[in-house]
């Protein structure tokens, strides 16, 4: 159980969440389930979403886990049909699948600091860059094509994308991920405009820096002290701390609520402990 930041009743709503096998979207799945929704948890990692669904069902909530490749239209259509059969048509879609890839990441922050044998800008692999763009942008486009049909039929619904603080100002070392997330923010505005006449709202959240199993070794030394890169992040964050995954839930539940956020569409909400507001001076 988590302490929900907002008391919003999602009873009767079917919420589809991609990337639900991960830290952020797993917390979102739990929050929606605890708020009464029927949750479809999608992820390429079937074991993770099945375990999440079993855990939530054991606690009395409604959740089904589905293996889903967000880059495969046919697989997504098959999952869409399964969700229709198990839970009903989609009311809310959270596009949370995404990520980076080492093949699209440089070893150095600046080219003049590049060292022989390291991976510089000129060593970035095209297939790695392509993968990052596909995973983030295509991985948002295709699930929206699969599940927004239900919302168009109902003339009502909500899409929530997951952007990043990189979309505002790119971080060093990760050019493909930063550019791909900037594309997500732009696509969110496009979708909001395109679907406005159908009763569908589309917004995004832009999470700040979180500590996860995947990046913990990049942010902290073995003795628990911040790495040099982590220290830069904290020095540029007015609240001088990282964001907790649960702190994304208030914005998520608010933006997806047809009553509280009925006039809000096309926005990207930073949830970042003030990172975007600080100029460094």
C-alpha cells in the first residue's frame, strides 16, 4: 500500500500503463489500482508485470499484467484485444515505456575532455541512437494508436506521456535520450491539439532526477557519497535532493482526472524539486 497524495475516485475507469514493470510506472499502476481503477500493466518484462498484478490482486485491487512490445503494432493490437476482453475499453493511457542505451551515450561531458580509447561523440553508434528514438517516440506513438481508438469511440479519455527534464535542457553525455524526450513533449502538444475535438486530453509529466537500481551506481560511490555527476545535479537543484517515485503520483492522478483537470491539455508538468527553475546562480 502507498499513501495516495490525492483522494480521486477512479472506480469504473480502465487505465492502461506501459512500462509498468519499472519503478515509476509500477508506482503509477499501484496508485490507480488503489484509487479504484481497473489497471492493465504492460511491459516487455512479463514476469515483472505479472508479479505486480498478482500482488495487487492479493490486496483486493483489480490489475492484469500483459507482456507488450511497444515497438510492435501487431503485438500491441493483440494486447489491446486482451485488455478489452479482460477489463473493458481504455479510458486512460499512460505512456511510460522509454529509456536510454549505452550505444547512444558518450563517456565524456565535453569533446575537449575526450580521452583516447573512450567513447566520444564521434563514436556514437547510429543503431543505438535509432533504438533510443524508437523506444521513446515510437514507443509512445504506437500504444496511443492502439488504445486511443477506445477513447475516440467514447468521445472521452486521457493520455499521459512521460517526458523528462532533458526535454527542457539537454544533459551532457545523452544526446539521443534528451532529443527523444524533447520529441515526446512536442508530440504531447500535437496530440492535445489533434484530439481536442474528440474529448480526449493529452498531457505529460517531466520527472526530475530519481534514484533507481539502474542509475544508483552512477549517482553514488560505493561508500554512499555522491559521485561528481550526482553532486552537479544536486547543486543545480534548489531542494538539494532527488525526486522520489511516489512524488510523481500527485501530478499523475491530477492530470488524468476529468473533473480536476478538465480544461488542462497540452501541458508538460515538471516534477523536479526545482531543477528547471534554477539558473545556477
